[in-house]
C-alpha cells in the first residue's frame, strides 16, 4: 500500500513537509509551552488520588453522557470543569468524573481543541 503524501507542517508559515501534524521543531516547542505534568498540577498525589478514585468508580460515565451501550472500564479521572479555567476546583471531588480514554479524547477535542491547544 503506498504511503500517504506528505503535507506542510500545521504551524502557520512553516514549509517543512511532514506525514501529519507538526514538524519536529514545532512539536517540541508546543510541549515546552505546555509544561510538565507536575507544572500543570498533576503531581504524584494526583496520580494516587486518581488511581483510588478509579478503583471506587471503575465505569466510564460516557461523553456525551450515556454514549456507551455496554459498561466500559474508565481509565482517566477527568475534571468536569477545565482545571486550567478553574484551578480552585482542581481537587474538588464533585468536579471529577471517570472516563475511558476515547471519551476523554472526544471531550478534550470538542471543548478545548485538543491536548495542549
């Protein structure tokens, strides 16, 4: 099967040809701007809390709500209201929900334009 043709980097005015997305230099710049998980508040304490919460609430609630026809295992503790928009709600238990990776990706893309955007 032939490879897909390369296209220009998604960064405006960049003329680098890539298979998809951004060129290596612009991907690195985006990651630097985003910061580490610790800088964004996702410390080891958060990872422990998330694991404990997922053990207590193991099923995905679905996004949009009720999208699964069968029970699906949750893998992500999601902030219902964006943690960047409302840092005061970061640890609020009522602002957390259990989502599977697919629902979390869908929600992030729809509401925030994708990771790091």
